[in-house]
């Protein structure tokens, strides 16, 4: 069979061999050889290598051209193919009967330009290690400008592609430029500084791959990849650090965390595990943080203990239907090696401690985490989610460090046991908000006005702790500054503001004025809404052009800015799209539910019951490409719960509640039927009421003698937020009228300023006072301010470990003094200093019925203790005073003792770990001697000596009702401990 017939017969196999890797390297090396042999003209080469055209299209163009040139060219093409891909002989190809008549490359090379062409394959290899030097020589000789150099150095190109691009530019500059290149290469060969061209040893090929990978990672990371996609925001210009904390159950206390601390040793709870989790709510900045880490690694500015970093998006992995091995996962979804793929992968296997994998958006996978299916062999093929789960738990690639990001809801006990540590991303601090706004606005005057507006609207300021909401507010500064009294209060308000901003900026003012800003773009909203809704229903976040077409999304709709082109480097197919941010997709899905006249009546009920949204009858033809085949769908959905489904349905339901609030109903008047709207409003109200009742029924009956307590389930806070978004006081009143508890516990519930605003809106309608426990959340000073409207129903407030400062306390106490029911507060482990004690002193002086003040593990010194003492002197009611883990020393203990020695109410006093010595113990002995109420005194972890303990023993001789004094870990010998406990059994030493 002739070579020409072989090219035609095995066309499909040849195309696969050239293109299946996703890299253009194989095709380009074949082109190099054919150019060098003169079988392709320069015009042929340019017609094949059209920038921006799909790889398969370029390969087909080459095969067509080779075939038309005849038998000889086909023979040389097949020989080149074998040279570039020697494995083709064992992969089903049959070149028998095809003679190899490769032309000798010894023709007279009359010019340097011809030499570059005929020697192109070897020159490409030689240039890889000295691109920068060659460019410098061309600039010095006057042949290249800085713009030419920038085009060659584009980070999206591999080193070999940069070499080819350089040669292509040199050809256009003439013979003298080609001479400069040849002379430079000759000079480097003579000095021995070029990379050896023998079949590369693993380290050399590895270094080339490392450079290619870092270039690829840099190209992906240099611009903000999420909501910045419409305006190409440089990550360097806009990146603002969020608040990073170790998980609350971590024993380490290392203060604020930096970016590299995410991978570092601080907070490690399982030395055997390899996986670090970054947990944060939607919009808290997880993807951007990971992107920043990627960029710093690629630049050599961070994480330099890792020689390779492989970034993955779980959103993109969702669309991978093939079974892959780990090697295929790494190289096909991140970066394909130009050569020696096997040796590079072997280096990865041999040096796992030098490798870092990152997986962004674990909660967006279609499948929930499971460790049921175990695989240990990196060459074994499996579905991508099975590979990922085995990588996370360490069955695969043990020793490789993995970083995953996820919303908290998707992280269950099954995953937690495989974690090395957990880091919490809490969004922006108040300083971070200010920093981001100033970075976003080049005009300092505009930034100052935006910040002033935020300070005047604390509800909006609370929303801006979420980076995505802060971006929206900054983006819509004109709308914000022009809204006066109608400043946004809810998350829905903010998203409606960005909707108005985008729509009005894409249409002539006259059109908007005539029809109303929403009515004039109703079809666009419905088209995008259907796309978003069907994506949420099928756990699909990336859309093809066909998906857009099915939902009626036009080019004009696409250009509005709500959709961005998906950045998936593994894709060799047509363009794919995603919404600016996942929350934006949820918002458009909610718009569709509210505005679509053909919406199934069961949609809202299913949405608020968090049921499966498939089968709601809305455009079921869409997204078939994203889902398993039709005959498998039912079984897959039945067997596999979706990690992303519940939180995204919750966000969508929250937006539906907000869109149906009274304040926005006028917006929909000309967009949908009023009767239909009223039905949906009533339906949402019923769903919220039913949901709250379900929670109330789960409250257990109290044990006899104890208060009735409710520990909120995960969905409770979400329902509270829905009620707040709806801004319906009547719903809040009805819900709270049926809640009869003495204590409401919301610990570890991811309560931030936004949630505090919603809680206050609803809880203020409680009939009876409650104890409100918000320990181990992210309330902060802004959250404290948002809680003030419900302070009157709080008889006790627990805010341990919430990043609260003196400023938050100032506002809290100013309100608390006015509230008759307020009697107890606990603020362990915050950021309080001596400055807060003047406010607590004022509280104690003013509220003569205050019972408990606990300020442990803060930064209060002797000066603060003296300030507190001023209030304690005149307060007749305080029963519990906790100051453990501060720094009051002897002077502070003496001041407190002086103020409390005549107290008739104090039952419990803790000064653990405060640097109290003998002098302090001597002063405290006066309280014991004189008090008729004190039962427990805690003085562990101090520096009290025998002399101080002797004073305490003597005081106990005059006090028969005192139960115990705790003195463990003081300056006492074991002999002294034994002796003193025998003398006084109430000493716990």
C-alpha cells in the first residue's frame, strides 16, 4: 500500500496520535521536520498554524495538505511521525510497504534564513535553554524591540513553543537577524552552556517540564479568575488578604495566619495525613486565595519546598467522563510534558514530598466524598472523583501534599478524619474591606466616599466582609452613592444592584428610561435565569455553546457580562462558559423561579425542603453533555448524593425569599402576573413557617431542674437568613411566638456579621428572654453591632472566640446598660485590652443586678484590673468573675482583692495563668477571710510560693463555707504539695 493510501486509511489514528494529549508539541515537531526537509513551504506552515484555531483543525489541515502533495511527501510525513512518536508502531499503526526516503539535508544553505529553516528541529531544541539570551542579543543588535520579546515570552507558551515563535519572528526580520541567532547558538555551544541534546537525563527533562508547568500556572493565575473575569483585573493589583484562622478545635495559638501558613506546620492535628482543608462560605475568597498561592509559587516567591504544583478545579473535573490514571489526570488536566513523560512521572512517584496538588471547590463535585472505593496503584484507571477521593485520603500518592477548598457543609466526618489540618477563611476584616475598596478605585476621593457610605450603613458593611459582595459594592459605587435612604440592606439588594449596574451599562439610556431597567431586559434575565436554574438543578456550573443556545441565550445576552469564558486548560474543544461567581448563578436561578410563568408549582416547595430539583420540568433537554447518559441518570442520581446541591439550593432559596420581599414587588409589576407573584409569596411564607416549626419540634424536653435549651441545627440559621431577606416582620413574629426556650445555642455555626443581622431581625420578636450562645464563630465588631437590636431579649450573651476588639465592646456595653434583662456576658479568647475595662467598669456601676463577667484569655494587664476594680467596689450583685489567661500580675490581683474583699455576692473567681505571685495571694487571702459568699477560687498556672499558700491556709481557717482553692502548677515542691493538702484538704494542688 502506498504512503498516500496509508495516510488516508489511518487518518483517524494519526489525528488521535497527534492531538489526544491536548498538547500541540507533537504536531509542531512534525511541522519542524517537514519544513527542514523542504516538503512544506513557509506559506504552507502559516496556513496550518493559524493562531486561535483548534488543535484538531490544524492537524486536519496538515493531513489534507500532505495528501494533496503526493506519495513522496506522504512517505516523509510518516517517517517524521515515527520519529516524533516512536510508540505509533505499537499502537495499531501499519506502515508496512511504505519506504523511507528521507531527504538528505545537505543542500547548499546560501543564507542564514535558509539555515534556520533547514536546521529548525535541532535549533528549536538548542534554543530552549537560552531564549532570554537570544532575545537579548537580538535587542542589542537592533533587530528586536521589547514588544517582540514580550510576544515570544508569553507565559501561555511552552519553552519549545517560545523557541518556534522566536524563529518565526526572526524570519520576518531578515537574514541579518537570522545570522545573530546562529552566531549566538554557536557561541553557546563553544562555551558548553547549552543543554545537552543527547536523549535527556531525567533531571534535565524535569527542569524543562518544571518551567513549562510554572509558565502555565502563572498564565492561569495572573488575572482574577472569578468575578474579575469581565474586566481582566490583575491579581497583584486587587488581591487583599482575608482572615485566616486555624479550626477552633486546634490547640495551636499562633495568631493570624499568613498564606504560607496554610501549608505550614501550625495547626497540624494529624501528622500522618497529607491533606489541608481551606474552609469558607460561598464568596469568602477561597478560589482567589488558592490562585494567589499558585501565582507566588510560579514566580518562585512562595512554597519553594515544592518543585511541582498541579492545580485542579473540581468544577472542571465534573465534565470529565473518562476513567483516568493519576498520570493522565496530572498531564492531561494540568500540563503535558513535551517528552519523557514516563520519566517525569517516575520522578513524581519517587519524590512525593516535593509535589503539591490543589483542588478548588470540593463542594462543587457532583459526588459527595466517600472512602468506600479504594485504589492504590497510580497507573490504575478510575472515574475522576474516585481518584480525587483516594488522593485526599492518602491511598494514592501518599506523601504528596494536597490542599482542598470547600464550603463547610460539604465536609463531613468521613472527610475530616483524613485531614492534616483545617484552616478557616473568614472573609475580609474591617481593614481588609477598606484596603480592597481603595485598591478597586484609582480615584482616592471615590474610595473615600464609598467607605463613608459603608460606615453609615452597618448592615451593608457587614455584607462587605464577604469579598464577592465587597466587589459588587465597589463595582456599583455610582448606584450606591446615588441611592440615598434606599441603601442596600440585604444580600438580595446587593445582587439587584449589580444586575441593574450591568444591564444599564449595556443599553442606551433612552431605552432604560422608557421601559424600566428590568423590563427592558426581561428576556435576557429569563434566558440567563433558565441557564442558571437548570445548571443548579443538575449540579452543572460550566456550559457549552449548545447549552446557551438551548436556553435561548444570545450573543447579546452573553455580552452583558454575567457569563465569562471558562478557564479550563485541559479543554481542546469549543468555548465553555460559567457565571461570574457561583452565587451569581444562584441569583439568576432565583430570578427565573420568581419571574418564569411556566415554573412548576413544586419548585419552591422542593427548593425549601432541599429536595432533588431534577424533574421539575424546566428545560430538561439542557446539559445532557454534563450528565451521565440517559439510561444511567436515574441510577446515578439515586445512588450518589451531591456535595454541592444543598448549599447551592440554600443560596438560591435565600435569593428567592429576598426577591419576593415587599420592597421589591414594584420591580416585578410589569414583568409577571401579580396573581402568580402573590401565590409564590404565600408559598415561600408557608415553607419558612413549616421549616421553623420542624426545628422547634426537635427541641428535647429539659432534664428536671435544668433550663430548656435549643442547639440550632445547620438549617436553622439559613431559615433565619431567608426570613431576614424577605424583610417580613410578621413572619419573624409568628416564628418566634412558637419558640419557647431559655437558652439558644449557635456555636460553630459560621455566624458572621451577615448572620448576626438576620438573627437580630428575627430574635428581637422573642416573647421571653433567652441566653444567646454564639461561641466559636466569626462575629467580630461589625457583627456585635448588628446584634444590638435583639439585646433586650438576651439575659446572657456568650461570645467566646469571635475576634471582638475593644471597639465592639464599647458599642455592646452602651446598649447593654439600657437592657433590663442583660445580666451575663462571656468573652473568652477575643482581642480585648485594658481599653475595654473602663466600659465594663461602667457596666458594673450602672447595672446593680449584673451577675457574671468572664473575660478569660485576652490581653488585660494590671491597669485593666485596676479599672475593673472601680466598678466592682460598688456592684452588689456580681457572682462570677473570670479573668483567666490574662496578665494582671500581683498588682492587678491586689486591686481586685481590695475591691472584692467585702463582697457578699461573689461565688466564683478565676485568675488562672495571670502571673500572680505571693503578694497577690496574700491580698486574695483577704477576700477569703472576709467573704461570706465565695465558694471557689482558681489560681492554677501562676507563680505562688509556699509563703503565699500559707496566707491562703490561714484565711481558710476563718472561712467554713469556702469549697475549694485550685493551686495546681505553682512554685511548690512535691513535698510542700503533700504537706499542705494534708493540712487543708480544700486546697486542690
